[in-house]
C-alpha cells in the first residue's frame, strides 16, 4: 500500500457535556495539527498516490472552515461533543466528499482509503480511517 500525507492545523474553541470530561466541560481552546493520509494499492499513471498540491489545497480549505471558530456556536455541531476523534471523522468525511467530486484530480479515483489524524499534543492524538 502506498501513501502520502499532507498537514495543516486548526485552532478552535469548544466545550463538552458529561462528567467524563471534567474541567473540559467549560469552554476551552484547542490547537490541532491535522494530518491527512491518502492510500492506494498501485500508483497512478504518473507514479504518484495523489497530487500533493491538490491534497494540500483541499485539506486547507476544510481546515479554514473550522479554524478560529467556537464550534459550540456552529449549528452543524449543536448538541455534539466535538471530541478529537469526532473532528477527525468530520475532516475525513469532508475530504472523501471532495475526492468523490473530483477536486483532487482524476488520479484520485484510484485511492482506496484515507485517514485523518488530529494531534492534540506531542503525546496524544486521535485518528479516523475510512475507505473510498
């Protein structure tokens, strides 16, 4: 399996509901490094996994939609604990939609999977992987 990874970051604010979250139930900020990894079994006709420039652009467009936002104020996330794991899935699903619409080029049609990892710090991160 071949893969490439592109990276961006987001800074968000949010709060959680539930005793399991302790003090994180209060409004707080989080900064995440966001890694998006694209996978395929065979390289395309240009011997690449996917166009890195297009992958970077599309990831950046998705992170821009979330960056510097209080997710508690976003109707899309109303009543949702926007955990690191949940946000990894949001980014992955949005990337998958863009792959399906052709935003990452014709070569992206051969992708078999993608994963998104949100790094909370140098010692903690969460990922979501999905097929394409």
